[in-house]
């Protein structure tokens, strides 16, 4: 029987570990992804990461609802809407014409935004509609105006993921 030297055994072990990891790379990658993001929800090719006070639930195949314990009256809805030519400003204008609320257009790099502001029984309520550029993903926030800040990280994450997807699609990758 042939005897192997220590460097040969070391190289053989490295080679075998590379072969085994190559065979099970997909399972290793999924395990690592679950380890890094245990609360992640995957929707429309995006990874939604709620913070510890948020819960995400599916309200259909093309709708996700995010609620936060910090403000139980607030919710963020992510949904798909076919491109029918409507803008958030038009939707809010129609909503305020029906409900007599105050409307405003919000500036932002992350797409078209419009807000409807209500005063119901002395309480402020805001509905913000956001259309993300280059996609059919829309975001709607309903709740007290100061509760929107609880969802800002999630909105920024979705916006950046869609922007990356759009630039990758434009470059053909």
C-alpha cells in the first residue's frame, strides 16, 4: 500500500471538500441565506426583511401586507398593478374628490408619490401611494402620518432592489 505524505493528504482533503461542496452548493447557499436572514419573506424576486416589530403576510399572490407593533393602526401594502396609465397623483385626486381630503404630491427619487391627508375625529390619517419606476410594483401606506417612518427601511429596500433589477435588465444580465 502506498503511503501519502502530509501535504498530499492535505491537498486530497481540500479536493474532496471542494467536490462535496460543489455537489451541495445550492443547499449550502439556501442554509446560509436562511441563517443570515431568518425572517425574510421572498416576493416577486425580492427579499423583504421586516424588523423585529413588523409582520408580513400575504393577502393574495400579488399582494403583501406589512404591519408593525409600534403603530397598530398603520399598514404598508405592496401590490402589483398593471400599467393602466394612472399615476399616484390621479388616484389620490380621485380619492380626495370623493372623500374631500387634502392631497399633496411628495417628492422623492424612488418613484411617483402622492398623499391623501384626512382628519377623522381629531385624528390624522394619511394614505400614501407610491409607484416604483420601471415596474408594476406599487406601495400603499395607510395610517397616522408619523407611522410612515416605521416602514422607511422596508420601502428603501424594495426601491433599491427594484432599481438594481431594472439596471441589470437594461444591461442585459
